[in-house]
């Protein structure tokens, strides 16, 4: 798939590729774009679909070799394949009415993304005038295509080497002054070009549309990296655009943000990346070891003993802060058995009431007590398809362990750590052979390869259904992969759990944008009898305070996606990531802790958590808060940001905050933070990371007719069955509840699987009558 059928040099460092991508070609519209990844280590490059052929199943992409990513793409030859192409993305540009006069003003490479719009405008019966500008004649291409789709075409170059000498806006203004009545102007090209066209249109009160291509990572509205200011509001180019009313775009801010990674991009081209070394040569740790060895050779000396212990502890922490190795260690067999023996094996186990996936907790713990670890694994996996993940990241202290009878008088049994032990033991010794029902040849689609989708898919497969799981990203796991850092959840564990779900018979299709490449209605047309939506909430929340679009402000989603999904922490991967020396993370949930600890590992010297409530209200797991504090993260509590301050280069240089005090409880039950008048102060920082939760991503819901949503954009679904307003369509996890936990999403997946099974059996029974 994504094989190159044709490659062509169009101009200096400008190349066109015709690529096999049938799902995208079938539904591509003017204005749509795709994200292209060259290989396993490549970054995701946004490219507008310059042309498409639904019958041939191909799309045409045009790129200019500028940075390392586009240079790698440009080196591909006919017959070779790109690793991934995801799309179509962005809002469709429709031309329904004819009889208008439309002016298409292209600058440089803008000819390529403009061409499908020019063609569509002409096909709709409009009069189209095209103006094409470039630095010199060597950068012109596709003149024949543009002229065939235009009534009039004008060329202009900066140096006069072709057409007139000057800029595209000169021709636009001359045409206006001659009496040309434009109903709409479209500008595509470099940001300065679009800004100049917009200024010209403002002068004559003409409507103008621009197509923006800012920095992106995921392209699906999940990271917020492509945000732009339009009409004083923050918009995401990937889902709200890429086309906007040019008169409302803040071009100065856009140009500044476009340069956020320019230094890294230039360095990546000019200097070869150093070989990745997963190890960490800590001199302090080595010195501590030498001191320890020397101590053992001499008589006991309290002072030397103390120095050795302190140096050893500091050395280990220095290594931990610089490494993405997993922090929490699992139990040994002896430790696991000893902990399991604390369990009373209650006849009426209250712990099971706190488990969203209904694990037989006493059953698997009793097997550990008897050292029958294989049976413990079998019992676990009868209900939980992802035990190694749950054992690491689920908040058992608020669920099964909270309801353990021992918690009333002492500490509860550490059910989560026992779950992890069993899952890891099983992977090393005796993989579970699950009970799977005979195939019933009925098809179910699951959308989203996160914890909820994997759980639902696995359970349905075990019931005999033919399940296809569709994932928008190029890899599996959803939030388990892009959201949770390696030091908390190694991706080898995610791969292992996904492999188990696939072994149950689940088929996984990556790079599939349901709602764009294929709609839910089309899934039913293809023979799927039920659909479960588990796409997560996705879009990051921001504070809506001044300065949030400065360089150095990025959502926790963006930071974690760059580092976790795209492996930006590794020198042998192409995706860049920038971290400041003095980082402020806003929020105190688990994601905030992940972002803070990740920033430390990327090289930040100081990381501060800024939270508007007290430590009693911190929503993150106690274990994660403790780990963050151990690693040196500073907590500024009862503090709220009111603006982010930038320097003369639009870089973050500080954050104005105000102190808070707690008032009466709000709707969440937590005491409401109230500003303390006159307590404003400046917190020094050169990077700010909002970690405030997520809101519903409209990529799928906005393209699914008849799907009922609540006022926040979440899908309305029955809490017991996960049924939505559409027959045969179910939904669960964050897209229904808003941001929640991994295990809660898994619980929804399990309930949905049961409900889908009941629904399809009811249908079968009705058909037999």
C-alpha cells in the first residue's frame, strides 16, 4: 500500500508523486490534506492532496525539499512505498454554486494545493481567474493544468524571469482597479504571500479565503500543535480548517509559530544525527559504585558508609531523571506470593465490585498463593485482555483496592502489582490459550485501538465474531501508546497486549480515518452489522488566557505525542521536540505528572507544577505525585496562571499568576478556588505546558449524521449498554464520558461487547421468525 506509481521533478527541489491510496482517493475533496511518513523513524509531514483519481485509486502529492523530512520523502522512487499516508483530513471545500467570479492567487508551491480548488470552481460553472507568482521562472509548474481550469491566467516573478516582474498582489490590485468584480479571492502559498493578498482584499472589502499549513504532529485535532488565531479565537487548522476567512487570521502570530522548530530543522539537515544510545553514562553513579567497592575493603566507618549510601541514592536518581527506562519495578515470585497470602479470599469479595472489567480477583490471587501462576494468568485473562497494562497504569487504589476489606484496618492487598506480576510471568513462561467460540461469520467494526476498543474487539472475537479494528494512527494502542510515557508503560508491553488481542482473531487496519475515508454508514454497507466507537476525547483544552499561542506553549498532548508515539526523545528518530530549561506544567492530573517527568528527561533543569487547588484535591494518582516529587518536580499549589508573557521574539519568558484560596465546594465536590486580590506575581519560565484535560474531537462525530451529541460534543450513549441514537452503533470511553481512566474505558468496551452480542442475537432470532 502507498506505492509510488509516478515520480516527477516539477521545479527546483519540487517533486510530485502519484501514490496508490484507494481509500483516500475515493473520498478526497478540494482542501483536504494527508499526513505522510517516509519510514519507521520518519516524522508525519502534512501535504495537501494536489489531485486524485478515484477510479485509479491514486492521489497526487507535491512537496518541496526543505527540511530533513521532506528531503527523505523526495528521495523515494517509482515502485517504492511510503510507510504511511493518513487522510483525507481537513474540512472539504465545496463549490455548489456557479455564475461567480473567483480569483485564485497562488504563490510558489501554492499552485499544487490551489489546483483542485481551481478545477472544482470551474467545474461548478464559475469564471476563474488565476494569478501565479514565484521567485523566478524555475519554480513554475503545472501551467497547462492551471490554464485548462481557468478562464484567464497571469504569471509574475520577483526577478522578472517569466511573466511580469513584481508580486501577485500587483496584478490582483490592477484587475480590481480595472473594474473586475470578484465574488471571492482564494490565496494559497507562503504565509507572507497570503498576508499580502489578504491586505489587498481588505483594502477593497473583498472576501478572501486562505489555506493554512502550520506545524502539525497528529493532524487529527488531538495535539493542538496546529492552532491558529482566527477572529480572536483559537482554531485547529487540521479539523477547523485548513481554510479560514483570511481577514480574521493573525498572520504575525502564525509566522512566529512557523519558526518554532526552524533551528532544529536546519541542524537536522546540516548535521547527521548521532547514534541513539539508550544507556546513560552517569559519572556520579560510577563514582558511587567505586566508593561502595572501596568501603567493602575497609573496616566499617560510619562516615564513609553514609557518604556511599547518599552518593548511591543520588546517582540512581540522576540516572532515573535522564532515562526513559521503566521506573516502578515488579514483584519477585517470593514477594508476590507473600503479598497474595495477605488476601482473605472473602466469600463475598468486595474488591470485585470495584473492578470495571469484572476480574475474578480472589480466583487469580488464590492461584498465586498456590504458586500456580499459569492458572492465575488464565483466570485474569478470562475477563481482562490487557492485564500487564492495567497492572501498571490503572488506579487500583480508587477501585478494587479501595474496596478491599483489609483497607478498613490496614493497607489493602496490592491487587494491581499482583496483576502485573502474573501478566509479566505469563509472557515469559506460558502464554494463555484462551477459550474462543466457533466463528459465527458475523462482522463487527470497532473504531479506535485504545483500551476500550481493544477490550471490546477482544471480547467479541472470543464470542466468535469477525472483528475489524480501525485505527487513525500508524500504530496501535491509542492513548496507551501516544499518551503514557515509556518510563511508566513500556511500549513493548503495549505491543505484547495488542498481539494477544490479534491472536484472538481481531484484524487491525491502521491509517484509517473513519468519518472521512469511510463513514459509519459505509461500514454497514460493507457488511458490518454493528459498530463500536472508542475514539477517545482527543482535543486538548487550553486556558484561554493571553499568550497561549506564544512559541514555547504546547499542550501536554503535543509533548507526549511527539515523545511517545513519534519517539522524539531518541536521536535516531526524525520528529523534533523542544524543551525549555525552566518549564511550567499547568494542571495536576496524571497527564500533568507525565508531562512534567518527561520534560525532566528531555533536559529541563527546573519543572514546576502549577495547580489552582491544594494537595488534597490533586487528581493524579498518589504514586505519580510521589514519583514526580522524588525526581525534583516542584509543586506550586493554590496558584493559577492569568497570562503568559512573551519576549520580543514571541518566545515564552514568564507567566503571571495569582494566588488562590479555597471557597465552597463546586459541582465536582471539590472546594472552588477563589483568587486572592492583589496577590499577582511573575513565575519565571521559558516553556508552558497546559495539561488541563481534553474535549471531544469532532473528526468522526462531525461527519456522522444522526449521531446524538451532548452540549460538550460527546456522544450520548446508554451507560449500561453503550447504545447510541443510531441502531447498531455503540460508543464508550472518553468520547462519551469525557477524560477518564484506562480501566473505565475498558469497562465500557466490555459492556459494549455484551450489548452488541445481545443485539445481534436478537436480530438473528427476529429474522428466524
